[in-house]
C-alpha cells in the first residue's frame, strides 16, 4: 500500500511539472489527480469490499437460522393445537 502512495506522489509531482510547462486547462489536471487518488486508495477499498462481503455472508446465515428457528416454533405450536383439538 505504501508503494502505491509513493507512486501516487511521484505521479502528482510529474503532473504538476507537465501541466505547469504546458499551461493546459485545469479540468484535465483535476481529473488526473482524482485518478491518482483512486489508484492510491484501491487496496483499502478492496479490503473494505471483502469485509462487507464477509459480513453479508454472516448476516445471510443468521437470517437463515432465525427463519428456520421461527418456522420450527410455529410448527411446534401447530402440533400442540392439533393435539388439543383431537382431545
């Protein structure tokens, strides 16, 4: 990750020199700076996505277990009612 930050700083410095010498418009410069920032932050974002995907799997599993538990409780109550009605 430090390598990306170092590379990003070097790219920024090169862009500053390039745009200062060529006197190009600032819009292109700003867009290129955003690209460099995205490049630097990519590993952090990928890690966050992986954590969110893992959390999502856990939540789906919890949801499945809770639904199964709830369904079992409902079926249990139904059987008790059936027994009471039979008597």
